């Protein structure tokens, strides 16, 4: 074993001279040494650890790992050491905040406390502490977590993760009004363009308010306000919430559609815009009728540059309707294919689907027309012809 320690020391010293900036390497050496229970290994382990904190004083992940190390070692020991391990970990995080009071450090500290207070963590604590001691520990951890969030706010150190964690913890404590005030505060701060912050505020408003006309109007106003401030890339979850919240509220459907059109604007051709548009159409289809869904998708298709993804979604809806014998769906499918091919005329798969539609409808003349139009329009019709031959074979 003595030989092993000497070898480990030589490897360590040579390695840090070559890769002095690798925190992960030193961490791994310590983790290996922890597997051996003899004095020389512990001495080398402590030497590396002390050097680690000196060489990487502003590395948040280093402090985080160091703090969790105390707790994990205590978990492997008996219950008497667990309280000490928890306190020791908190002391490390507190020291870390004096050295590197960054957003990341506050997030890591809060995450550690959150994990301890989660149900699984509390069950583990319950089994290891006496009942009264466990209640005291959970109480102290809760106080510490609230203190971390409070100090982060005082030091103007904030992030969407800290805001979300703070609000979630307040809800766990049953402080809905306080959580709502906090979310409202951040939606009127530098985080007013953050989708996660608005998602929190709106979800809290839905929980807090009822289903009266005035309540629904207040919630709808929040949706419209948020969509004016956040990017289309972050708007997806907001729209899902709106469609779920106003499902069955027919009076709001036209306003929702107007808001979607206003929000998408020139972004309609993008993947995110297309996904939002698809969700809206599905909402109209399942909560109103196919007629309302058609009216909605035709308005959305009138926006500049509708995506092929959205066209395919509308075609899929009408195809399902047509498969149960709706003759009217066939006319709408033809409209969708013709409209899509005006923009995506080089999509051979789209041409083949259009051809197959006419073929299945028994319109051989129409299918032939689509075939020759495809050959004439496609710059390289070879793939279309190959797939066409498989269809008619």
C-alpha cells in the first residue's frame, strides 16, 4: 500500500505539472484515494484537497464538489455524523459565497438545499435522524434556503433558475400570494423578456384566480402582455398554457387566433412558429370543430412563408378526416397541396403524396396531371419517378 501511495503521489505531481488547470483530474485522484482506508492515502488526499481549493478559488464547481463530498461521506457513516456532514457542507457553501458570490455559486448552493428538502431526501433524513431532530434539521434547511434566495436578491444576483426555485419553494410552503408577488416583481425587472419568468407568473395567476369572466380576462391579458415581451423561441410553452386554459371558452378563440397571428408575424416559417401554429390548429380542432380549424389554418397560411412542417400537419388532419368518408376534406386537401407546391415545388415527396391522393380518390385524370406537372416542375425528377413507379407497381 505504501508503494501505491508513492506511485499515486508521483503520478499526481507529474500530471499537475503538465495539466495544472485541470480541476477534474485532481478531483478524480481524490475519489480514487477515498477507496483506500489507510493513513498515507488520507494524508495525500488532504494535501491534494488543500491545494485544490488554493489553485481553483473561483471555480464554482470545485466548491460545489467539495461541499457535497462532506455530505456524501457522512451518508456512508452513522446517523450521528450526518448532521455534522450537512452542517459542514453548508459551511463550505457559505465560505464559497465570500470568495465567489456569483450567480452560478448561488444556484449550486440553492440546488444542494433543494435536493435535500425534496421528498426522497427527507425520507432519507427521516430514517437517519430521530423524529424531533429530523424536524429541526428540515426547519433549519428551509431557513437556510430562504436566506440564500434572500441574499441573492439583495446582492442583485439573479437568474431564471433562482427565481423559479424561489417561487417553487414559496409554493411548497403554501405562500401563494408571496410567490405571485415575487414572480410579478421579476416580470417587471430585467427578466421581463424571460419566457420562464412569465410562465411562472401566468401559472400562478391560473392557480390563484377562478373561472369568472373577470378572472379569465385578467389571465388573457397576462398572455398578451407576455407575448409582446418574449421571443417567439420561448413562446411555445406560453401558447400551450393558453390553449389549455381557454379550452372550451369559445369567446376567446378569435382573440387567441388574432394573438397568434400577431405573435408569429414574420417568424411563421420557422420550426418554432410552425409548432405553435400546429398546436393552435389542434386546439381549434379538438375544442371546437373542423370548420373552425380550417378557418384558423387558412388565416395562418396567409402569413408570409408558411413552413412545410405546418402544411404537412394540415394535410395530415384533412387526410384523417377524409379517411372516414368526408368528401369535403378532399377539396381541402387539394387546396393544401396546390398552395404548398406553389412554395415548395421542389419537394418530390409532396408531389408524390398529391399524386397518391388523386389516385386513391379514383381521379386517374387528375393523378396524371399531377404526375406530368411534377416531372416538369422538379429540377431533378428522378427520385419522384422512382417512388412513383413503386406506387403504381
